[in-house]
C-alpha cells in the first residue's frame, strides 16, 4: 500500500508505528482514572450529592481497566512475550513500569475497594440465592461472611484508606501514561513536562463525563428518576476540571508558539493541514469550548430540569468525543511529521486487520459488555441494595 | 548449603529471571574477539560521498533487509543559497539505486549517508521495556530479536529514524554495524563496498586506528548534537542544513 508523503521523511518513518489501538490505550486508562477520581469525591471528600454514582463509577473504572491492556497486547509484534515486562522489566523504561502500575491499581486499589464496598451485599446474596448463583456469591465472599456492624465499620474504614491510596494511584496510572509520551525527547509534539499533568486532567474530564452519561442513561433505562442534585454537582465538577485542563493545554500551546523552536514551523503546518479537523474543529471547538460554554450556561442561568438534562447529555457526549480526539491528535499527530521537520506522512487506517478500525470498535464496546455483566452481578443502584434479615444498615457513609 | 525442596522452589524462579537478564545483555560471541578492547563508531566523509548507493545495496544483501526498509540510506541535499533551514532533501528508495542527475544548478548539492549512530546514551535502549535492545560493551547498539516484544517504543524514541519493524520477524531492526563481521576482524559491508572511502569503520579504543589522526586534523560533527545521545557516527564536512 503506497502511503502518500509530502516533503521529505526519513525512509523508515513513512509507516506509522502506533495505530488507532494506541489511541484507545490512553483514552481507556483516562476513563478509568477519571471515573475513580469521581468515586473518591464522595468517599474521601464527602461530596454527598454525587453518592448515587459512587458504585457505578467504581464498576465503570473496573470495566474499562480490564480492557486497558488489550489494545497494547493486540498491537505488540510478539504478544506472547508480553509477560517478559513483569519477569525482566527494564527499569529505565517508562513502558516497563506499566505492568506494575496497572497491577497495583487493579489488584491493590480497585478490586479491593469494590470488594470491601460490596462485601455486605455479596454475603447477603450468598445467603438469599440458590444453586450456582449462591456458589458464585459464596466464592466472592472469600470466606469472609461476618457482616456485623463492627465488621462493616472496619470495611468502611479500610475502604476509606484504600481510596486515599487510590487517588494518587489513579493520578499515577494516567500521569504515567502521559509520561510515556512526554519523555520521548526525539518527538517535539510529545516531549513536554506538561504532558503527564495534561493527561491527568483530561482523564478526569473524560471519566467524569462518562460516568455522568452512564448514570443518566442507566436511570432512563431503569425508568428511575434522575437525581438532579447529583447530576448538577457532577456537571459543576466537570466544568471546573475542564477549565483547568483547557488552561493547561493552552499554556502548552502558547509556550510552543512563543518559543517557536526548530520544530515549530513543521508542527504549525501540520496543525493547519492534516490535524485541522481532528484538532481544531473536533478537539478544541466541538470537544472543549462548546461543552465548557454549555456547562457554564447551566451555571449562569436557571434552566428547567429537562433542559439541563439535555445540555448535560450533549456536553457529556461532546466532552468524551473531544478527549478521544485529543488522544488521537497526540498519538497519531505525533507520527505524521518527520523528525527531520521537512515532511509529512499519512495515516491510513485499515478496517478488518489486527490494528484496524474493527478491532478498535470491538475494544471500545467491550468495556460496556463488561460493565453490563458487572452491573448484573453487583447492582450499583442504591435502591437495589439487599436488606439483611436483621435490618443491618450499610456501614458505608455512617461513620 | 543444603538444598531443600522449599529452597529449590525459591531458587529456580530467581535463577530463571537472572538467566534472562544475562541473555538479554549478551551479544553474539566470536572467538579471539576481546569485547572490552573495542569501542566502535564510524566516520562519514561527506565530500567523498558520490551517492552511488553501493553501501545501501551491500547492507541490504548482507543483512537481508526487507524491501522498503533501511538499515542505512543516503539523502541528497540541495540547499538553495542562504535557506539552510529549508533544504530540499530526497532519498528515493533510500538511495539504493543511486540518484537521478541533478538538474538544479544553484546552491549546494551533497549526499549524506545515514545509519544508526550507535549512541552511547541511546534513547532507544533507554525506553525498551524488556532490555531487548542494548549497548554492547564494545559500543554497538544491538537488538535481540528473540526477546523483542515489537512494541515499537524504540522506533519512536530514535531521533534519527534509524529503526523499523521487520515485517518478517515483527521485531525492531536497525544497523548492527555488521557485528557478525567486525567481531571477526572484518569491516562493515557498507564500508567495504564504498568506492570512495566515504565510510570508515572506527575503533575509538584502538590508538592505532586512523580515526584519531582524522579527528585531530578535521572539524567533525554528529547529527542532532542537541539530543545529547552520545552519537558515535562522526560526519566530516557536514553542512548546517543537515538534520
């Protein structure tokens, strides 16, 4: 397949190395980190209003985290050797640490926090169900079936501590992904100390927007009333985080324009041509300025509930699309120009190949399938919490 | 030390991990070759290069380089007058078949052969997640293709565009400075065929190597010195427009 080239590329540069799958990787881990940070708002910072989304946010984070390594795995030339990253990690490599950061976050933070939060429900379900379901829930108790008030209080305290550890871990998970790109000194489009922090804030933005959308969608599907106090609060946080994220990105942009180093002319031309649609139109105008303006509008005016809901839905969707475009522009944009700064190549996305559009779509749908299963097994809705025979109230939130 | 069953269970995985480390850092062996007595690099004399493409062809044949990929290539520069920031550069098929006659008469025209710079502080080896690419004790950056994951991070990290993914092996590949030849006392395939001596293999640890005299008497540069990679491919007569 002939790849159109403009100007001069080093001969080995013509073919892009990182495809749409590598765009998914920071996008998915961003959703994980963002969803978890939203959950921690309620747990650590006692933002009571967002409580209805607490468990949904945790399950969303888990569903996406389970999928996060798959695009990487699919992209590797030798996926069968990927375990070598655990066995013989190269300590100077930012990528080598991914396995450890991922495992830490999955095992030590997310799974443990979800288990502690759901333990009471799991125990009660293991008592109230029959057959295979009973065996399944009994297995999930891991032999810990004491749900006395004292025991639940310990769960709660432990969960709180894990969330405290989880917040920097979520920052580390995604800030580290930013570092993978930001530390490549050969590539001026990526190389920036701001990259990890921009990634963290954009992660928060995408995660908060995704959970907000999922909460509104799930409430509609279940025929339940949307808790507007909750959604209003989430939208408010979304706007604040988005403003910080946008400011950081603008800071990076202004710095680049003002410094105008040797790469500037080449990158500037790329933004005005090959990345114009994905960066300026989709990421900046549609995916950033528009949702911020819409969210700001809801803060300044007293719209009716229905209108607010619609605005939040539109702003949420645009936000997620905008953050995806941001990941695309970072990953793909960073490979479209030559390191000689004398030319540009083109990204030709195939369809039904290992790194094509089809696997990317499947990988994007997979977390929703996982989430559906998780929601069935561990319902996150406050009204779906099983009551114990003795009427023991859940400890969470009571201490 | 008594080896109990329990101790053996602990020792075996530890030994396996240690062995992997040893393997990852062990270059191809050659008899009578003392690895610590060498520190390899290359000298490229730009005014001598005629852009014939012999080096690219020789490299391709010697190392079975797939079509469309290059361990070494030649660029033709045309620098119109004072516009050294915007040179016109071309490298059709990596210069493998030479270059068509140049019809532009104004400004400067010259050829620049490129290859891996075998950097002392190479960014490509720094980022490899499993250490499959490494700097050998004699200063050659090598790839262990039996160990490489094919994650392509090293390709991204190389500032000079010297790496590619071999479609046959799905692993990273680059100039090995013909390691299989130089450890047997031969020169590289590209240096051997160069009709003008524009490429010279250099052993920087060997005091008798003519490179030392050349470096004393000529002004040489490395590519992209601001990258601080410790590149060991030295260019004589390199124009400021080359990148």
